[in-house]
C-alpha cells in the first residue's frame, strides 16, 4: 500500500471524508493501484450516502479487477440502497460466485429477494448464510420475517427465539 492510499485510509477511519477523498484522488494521480483506490473512493461515497457515486467508483474498480468479490458486494449494497434490486442481486450473485463462503453476501442476497417479494428464495439465501455463520443473530431475524411472509409462523418463532438467544449471548 502506498503513502496516499494509507493516508486516505487513516482519514476514512477517522470519519474525515473530505481528507480521505483528497488523499485517494492524489493516489490516482500518482498512479497507485486504481482498483483499490476506486474501491476506497466508493467507500467514502457510501459513507456519505452518495450511492450513485459509490456505484460509479465500485464499477471502475471492477473494470480494473473483475475478480474482487468484496467490490461486487459493496456495489450490491449501493444498488440495494438505490432500490436497484436486480442490479444488487446480480452483484451479490457475482460476489458469491467468487467467494462462496461469504456469509454476508448470502445474507444480503436474501434481503434483496425479500425486497423483491420472493420470500422463498430469501429463506434459501438466509439459510445458506446461517450455515456459514450460525451465530449471526440478524440472519435468523431476517429469516424469521421471511418465514412469516410465507405463512410459517412456527419456523418464524423458532428463528426469532434463536436470534434473541444469540443477541443475549453476545451481551454477556
């Protein structure tokens, strides 16, 4: 990692978005790793709620490195926030294809299916996330909501209880 990129990352961690953006732009002008810099610029935009700008930077990052699963995941989040659910779904599918053990990508894909009203597929994605990370309370909570939507109150209650138990366990 080079100096400007490190400087941008330090500023980003401190919530200094303008300083981070300036450092990342210097990194691009200095010829630093374009994929990494554009991904970082996407993060700056996302943290400021500038989702269209985030999509643009993540897309540029993917043009430089189309095999980076996390960039697909982050672009999928930006598409989701813009309610561009089909684009988000495509990105989460690509993230899963490149990183099949990424529980977060499965969970996020489930959220997209839920937003599209396809609760059976949401349940499938949440279940895959749970298989990979069985101690994530939010996965059970979201799956419980999907179970309710398909009319299975018993499974919904079981998942809600599991979510509560995991949440309580995490606070001890």
